[in-house]
């Protein structure tokens, strides 16, 4: 919870934005080539094997969030949330 020093006039809503992980492209695993024909699979350190990452951003409405993240896997409001 953060408080705005500006003394907010507008009631912004927190939206949770879920995006596919850029590191593993949503697989949750990273393939490392050790030698020719020899691969090791390790869990993606960026998303910890989830294949996606989510963060919270403030928007006036969910339409604004959708405009910023057209490729989001999901966008949901933190309060009174309705998932997309
Ligand atoms: Zn990942």
C-alpha cells in the first residue's frame, strides 16, 4: 500500500496485469545446450516456472489497461475485481 503525496483527486484502481514471461516465452523452462545433442532443462529464473509474470498498475478503468497491454494473459481489478 502506497500513499500519494499529491493528495489524489481521482480514484484510480489497481489492476493486476498478467503477461507471458519474456524470458521463457510462457513455457516456464529454459533449455540449455550443454554439448551437441545434450540439453538440460532448468526452471526459468524470471518467472520461477510459472510461464507468466504479473504486476500491479493503476488505471482509471480496465480499458486503459487493455490499451497498454494488448497481449496480456489477464487483467483484473484489485477491488471488486472482475477478471477478463
Ligand atoms: Zn519465464
